[in-house]
C-alpha cells in the first residue's frame, strides 16, 4: 500500500519523473506482452494442431505465460496505482485453475516394494500391465516362470529418495519428439539420472530378500529382469519399447533393475508414450524378476490369424531365446494350426531358421544339420492355451513362450492382439500392366503406400530418413519405431509379423512387408515405388488404383490423457471474452482466462500511458490526434516534446509536422496512393455490429478504438487495431546501424483459421523477401530486421506500412495458396490492390 501511495504522490510532486517512470513501466509491460503473446501462440499451435508433446511442456508454457501475466499486472499497477487493486487476485485464481487442470493425479497408495507373482490383483497400478497378465495366466493354472514383482511403489520411492521427479519433468518439458537431436539429448540425460541414482537401502534390502526366497524355492542361478510399466501390454502395447535384461546373476540384479527403470526414458519409449498422449506420471515402472528359462525354442503364438481369422492359430519361433525374434533380427519359422472338421491340422513351414537368423532348409528331426523345430504336439498345446487365454480376456491375444531343454513349455507374456481386416475383393483388380519389382515376403501390417525408396543399414541412419519415404532395411528392431511417423511403408529382409516393430506399426497404420530376403538389392535408393503388403508386392512408380483399394488401416485414437488435461486447462487459457474496452463489462472481475487478462492489461496500460492523471477524479489526454488521410485514428505521444508540456485535448497534428523519422516512413507507406482504403473503417467491427443491432450508436472517433504511438525523433512504438487484429511495431532508426531494428508483431483476425493462416503466409513471404526474419505460430507472426543503416530501416518501415494497409481483412477473402502466391508477386511488382488477385 505504501508503494501505491508513493506513486500517487509522485504525480503531484514530480510530474515529469512520474511520466518517465510510467513510460519505463509501459515499455516493460510491452516486453512482457510480446512474450505472453508468443507463449499463447505456441500453446494455441499445440492445442489446435493436436501436436504430440509431453504434458510437462504444456505445464511449462502455461507457467511461463502465467508468470508473464503476473509481471504485466505489476507493470500496470505501477502505471496506474490503486486503479486495479483486485486484478492480481483474479490473475492468481485463473492461474490456479489452469495449474489444477494440468496437474497429474497423485500416485496410488503405497504398497510393499516386493509383491508375489501368485497374488490376486484387480488392476495394473502396482504391478504393471505385463505383471498383471502374468499373474492372471498363473491363476488360470498355465505354466509361467516362478518369480516376484518389484512394485510401482518401489519406483516412486526411488524417484522421491533421489529428488528425481522435478528434474525429470524439467527435461521432458523441452522434448521435441520430431527432432532426433532433442529426443536423444533428453533421453541420454534422463537415463543417466536414473542409472546414477542410489537405491534406497530399504528398497534394496527388500529386493535381496525376495531374490533369496526365489533362489531357495527354485535353485535358480540366472534371472530375467523384465519391464512391467502401468499401461504396458494394454490397448497400447509398448511392444519392445522398454528394456528386458536376460541372464542376470544374483550379484547384478540391482543394477539390472535400475537399467530397466532407466529404459522408461529411452528415446523410443519417450517417443511412443508422448505419441500415444500418455502422462509420464501415469506410466510408472514395475519390474518382473523371473527364473531364467534355458530356452531351446522361443516364439510368439497368436490366438488368431493376423487378418483376424478364428479358424487358425499362428506360431512364429526361433532357436534359443526369443529376443532376436521379437527384436526383428531374424526370419523365424512359422506354423499354422487350423481348425478342421475332425479336429486341428498343423501346417509346418518348409523353411527353418538357424541361430544367426539366416534361412536354412528344414529336415526331418534327427536327419541332417537342421535346427530344432516345434513338434505338432507342442504346437497343438500352444494353440489350445492361446484359445483359452483369448476366451479369458475376451479379446485376441499375442503370447510369448519358451520351450526349455527339458521340453517344458512356459508362457512369458500376453497382450491384446490388434486385428487388421483383410480387404474384401470386389472383383479382380487388373494389375497386369504395371511393372513389378518384387513379389513375396510376409504381410506384417496391411495397406499400400507410394514413395521414394530410402535404404538404411543401422539405427544411426534413422535421423536422415526423409518424410514419406519407403524405408528398406535388413532388420526391424523396436528402435526403428522412431521413424514410423515419417515413413509411408517399410520393407524388411528379415523380421516377422510377430516382432515388436510390426506390432507398433499396426498401431500406427504403416504398411510393413517382412521376410523379403533381398529387398535392398532389388529396390534401388530413390526409386519411387508402390508397396502393397496385402498382395506382397512392390511395383514401380505410384499406382493410385492399388493405393485406393488397399488404404492403410489407421487406428482411431480416442481422447488421450494429455489431450483431456489440456482441454480442461484450455478454458482458463484461450477464450477471449473481453473485446470491447468501451463496455462496463471490460473489468478485472470479468476476466475468465489468461488471454482475457493479457487483453485487459494491455488495453489499460495503453490508456494509462496516454493519459495524465492529476487525481483519480480528474483526467486529461496526454496525446495529440494525428491527422492522416485514412480511416484510422492514431493518438500520438512524443516523449521528447510532450512530457511535461501542457496538452491540448485531441489537438490534431498534421503528418507533415512529425519530427519522428520512423513514424513518418511508416505513415508514408500506410498512406501510399496505391492503397485502396474503401470499406476499411478500422474500429472493432464485431462490437460495432453488436451495438448497431442493439439499437446503439458507436462513433469511429471513440478513443476505445484508437491506435497509439509513442515516438521520438528516432524511435517508434506503435499499437494499431485493425478490426479483429492487432499490430505492434517497434523500431529504432538512428545513426548507429548496429543499434537499429524493426520488430513487428501481427496477431488475430476475423476469418476462419485457414484464412488467418494464409494471410500470415502472405505477410511472412513478403517480409522475408525484404530481408526480415519471420516466425509464425498459430495466429501470431513475429518479424524483425536488425542492424541496418538508417536509410534501409526507413525504406522497410515504408514497406511495412504498405503491407499492413494492403492486407487488412485479407483473412476474410484469401482462399488458397495459389491466391497467396499471386498476391506476393503483385506486391513485389508494386500492385497493392489485391482485388484483382481475389477475382482472378
């Protein structure tokens, strides 16, 4: 309160100092206003384009926006002390509601750190998705390895003991999953945080106790340490995105546990989770510790065919451990168990796969060098279990299994199977006239797509894969999911429909053809091809007929948790209800969003800057009205001439009397004879029409609709209202080129979002051609021209004036990019009347 009284007193005791202090606060307010609009535009772009970002990024942007608004409140209070005492409270309330909407739910109640595998659990909140399903298989009496579960409570305790959550959230708030560099850098730091942190003594002790009990029961010496995050193996599979550490000795268990925890923040796991719209806090990591199976054969059995056929069960398998099969690093053997009238028939494939993953000719058991193959008896047993598990879960299943050296089967994992429907033939598709480059392989994900071939040999080349390429590769490891949003199809020499990459590709709707053998040889880089995985063929060129018939089967994604949280918060961020400064409702108590607050504070800040207050009861104008031959009301404050000089209310000043070089140059462009100002009375059209319909009268001379300029001989800060959109132009144009600049901000519009975007593209391209650097976000454009001599700055201020005058209301009429291109070329050749472009 004392500071408020001091500011009021300053207006009486030292009016010139008070105005200078007000001007400094106004400059600071404008700086925060620019930053807030930039943040608001970034949030709008994420929201309206439904961009895939971590919730922590939205939370950070919201926090920065709210902090900027709070700073604006402080500036306004310095400019107009005691005028808006309730404003800070309303700002705090709006910020609080937004933060609550973006805050994740609290962690589930704490349980024991180590839980039994034979327990009964109603959900995956403590034991994760993989652990829950394994416990359910155990309750069905099916064979699963013995072991125990390290709960999600252990994970939360580990993070809390090391103070990791704030640091994790901070790093996630800056992740851009579309940038390989950003994703890799964040993942490296996050994984390092987890791996270098210490396990709490109590947690480490419980894990050792659980392990000792397992050793006593089973005599096991080696263990499998496997991920089991909440949400894993659900409708979103997370297939292969987390780490499993196999063959772990007792002495290495704790380090293996931390390695699995750290894999929650691997590049592919971060990418998958953010792309799926899940919160990091909602996917905590539990870990399975299982007795290691000494595997003779391992594989995946699906309770249906990959096209959804209920008449067959498909088994893929390879020799030894299954990690190379699910990791897409081999071409596995395939067995189909079909339902017949008299029972089931087992169809063994004619090609088997050796330990290195290379195809070898199969031989009957006991003859020749053939690797082991699954017997019909074991295949029938797996098929029977697969059907039983599907019946229990009431959904098709993918089940990982192993056969040990003593020929005992174990089930290791079960997850829902995504069914892609086979395209029904509506008549023969005549493709005889098209050039065929390849035929064969196995369909791993259905659909057809066309693009240039891009071949890679290893993961390090993923960042260079271009948009809409056909990726051709030898193998399909889970890490390759990072390019699924950039490629239109994948052709692999090895891999199978049962590997983890293929599971995720089916979720993403990307066609994948595997087991092609020599694809990299027959599909040269750069060649444009059509891949049709349903037909198992690759054609030369783009073939629309095939792509229409076999369109990729995109999975409809429901409202994600991130989107839901953002939607809840959006009502406290984006809506703009305070639009008419002349109405009594234009008040702090009617602010409902951060956008409202920004609008209110900016408007009141401009009003405070352009009026002197002798007392709170007596106000007079500190500005002169600029007399210009256009329907635009500009009120002028010359900080070199007006401060401390008695002002004459609304005294008009001719443009020719101006001593401000930058304002003169801008007005020269704004009033260019080639500009047609017909139909452009620039006050708030929306509120004018509302007042007219209500029977009221609004004058275009109303100060509420004015534009304002703060000037000196070499400086200009101009706030212009063109109907629905706002322009802020800030420029210094002196004798020192290194200090000179033009900064332009253009926001808003009355048309549809598409028209607003096209107008921004028009303005951006013209500015770029004149040497400006330009950035656009949502309905916001920001441009700057830096460090040019005075003549060039003045020339470009003239250009800015012509451009802004010529493009007013263009968002209402611009229809497409071709129209934008015609307008750009017209402007560059001195044609500023875009009516011809509108009708051409």
